[in-house]
C-alpha cells in the first residue's frame, strides 16, 4: 500500500493532511466417490499506518475518497462536510452533501464482507457487478446481525479504519482503550456502529442470535417461542464425527478439514452437537409463524429420512439419507438450508429491517462455521439442481446435487448471499416487502 504524506509548519503548530491510496479464486479436482510516520507527540495516540493496514484487509479503495479530520495534540482541518452524524445508529442519517459519504458498496469473499465507501449509489460508482449498495443504517443493521456481544465500534468511512468509543467524543484505536484518545474535529464521516441493546454473553437469547447450541439452550426463556437451529443440522454433525473417526468419507475432497479444528474427533458426537453453531429462529407458537418447522429442510424425520443424491465430476452417483449426505457435503447443505430459509421467509413481507438482520445473521453463521473448519469454502462445488428440500419422504422427497466444474463451494455461497442482498435492498428500511 502506498501513502503520500505532506507536513507543514504554521504558528508553531504542525498541520498534517494525508492522502492514502490503497488497492484493494481454479478448478479444484474432485475424485470419484471411492500511515503514516509518527510525530513525537503522537506515538502513543494514533498509529495510522497500522490502522490503514487494517483497512487494506477489507478492500477499501482509499484513492476515491478523502480522509476525515483528526485532532490529537495538533489541529487537523478536514475538507469534508460539517453536518454531524447522530449518535444513535437508529436515527435518520444526513442527506448527501459537502462530501459526506452516504453508504457502502458491499461484496462477499468466503462470507467475509468487503466494502468500498461511496457518496452515492450510482451504477457508475459501483466497483464491480458483484457489489451491492447499502446506506449507513442498512450496513449497521446487517453487520451487527447475529452477534451477541455489545459493541463500541465506529468506522471512519474515509479510510475504513475502525475506532472504539463509548461517548462518541474520545476515540481509541484499540478495543481496550489503553492508549491516549484520538479526537475527531468533524465526525460527519464516522459511522456509529455501537449496540446499546447488548450487554454481554449473559443476555437472554434473541431472534437471529448466533451462538453454540448449548449456549442458546442456557440463554433461552420459557415461552419465547424460538428454536435453536443447527445449520448444518446437528444430526449431520454426529455423522461427520463418525466419518472422521473411521476415515469413512465416500466423497473425496482434498480440502476437507476435521470439524471443530479436530476437537470433534477428540471430544465426540455429543460435544459436537452441543458446541456446533446455531441460529435463533421463530418456532412453535411464535405469533409470526413457525419458521423452524415450515422452512427448515432438516426438520423432523420426514425430511431427515429423505435420500439425497450427489453426482460427481465423473458422473458417478451416490445416494444417502440426508444427515449422512450433509456430513459428506456440509457446504452445499449449508447453502441448501440457508437459501431455502431466506427465500421462503422473504415472501412473508416482514420488512427490510427483519430481512437484513436475518441475512446478516446467516452470513455471520457461515463465517463461524468456516472458522471452526466445519465448512471449507475452497472445497469443490456441488449445487442442488433437482428436487424440493422441504418435501417429506412420503412426498417423494429427496434432492440432487451436481458437481460444478471450475467452482468452489465458497464461490457459490458468496453468490447466494449477493443475490439475497440484492433482493432485500430493493425496499426501504421499515417498509414491508411487496407481496
């Protein structure tokens, strides 16, 4: 990453302005089934070079935007707008003016959110076809979804660098706030991502929370009418541990890793079931419907006993009951379950706010599964090409998965999340989806 730094002296004060420039998968074979330099007075206050390296990881294009003003021991004048962002991320945001950045172009890479900040959503400003526009409030709603911990995060939209502040006045570059604070003279381009609705992991479980199944059970409240849904299914996790212990996988996958970073083998099936990630969804007696029963492809024995078929790159066919097949192909199982849930519930018109929270939570769940090695995004891709995943066995249930040459499972999942983002972002927040 290149950076250009100019320094000037005026009236014994140092004034610093900076312009930073930053630029922000092949076919996997599947076999058959057999910133800146520091001033002396700023060393403990703000290491912008480190911060910009953080921004670079997220793919921010800093050559298209101007940096916001920062006050440390010296005064730094911003060239951006002067209208202040409200301190609550639920309030209305200012209209585009005087260089205020109004939103972000979002894309996906193995479920990780990459983003480029922009002043407007004109197609001419779209970085590429696989980006979708979110305004500030939509982005905060989406990014906070699924997470159970409180947050004091703010993002500088001119650089993509994150800061941490409880009061919206004193900002720190570290979550622990051990260093001296950085003060912004103008906060127009600081995005408030704080969460006043969360106080810690001991909070009761809430809709769309992502946590382990065991933790969700511990945090549930009697009568909350919600279910802790494994995605992929808990039964498939048990089958997978058996396959790992016995080395009995039938679908060859050179990218496969041991679940839970090997802990599944060591600690057994019950441990894997309890510690697998789950997402909180509407269940029996919920006033808005039973999403768990109605839209989960692994709900009940009628669906779990379906026999699904996978056809590999040599056109060899394997048929197994759903939990067993899901253990073989956890990535495609995750795509099937998530895509089905998002498609079916979107038809219900619960509004964009609910829809974005749901989408963001499933995206966060996907990232959790990757970090645990429960899903390998680099694995050869399979896609559901036939059948109804919600049909029961006595309804001729069972689906078919087909190998996708030259693709990875992660690419297909990223494409799925992008398509659902585009669908959800066509309606303003707070407005019901069109019927």
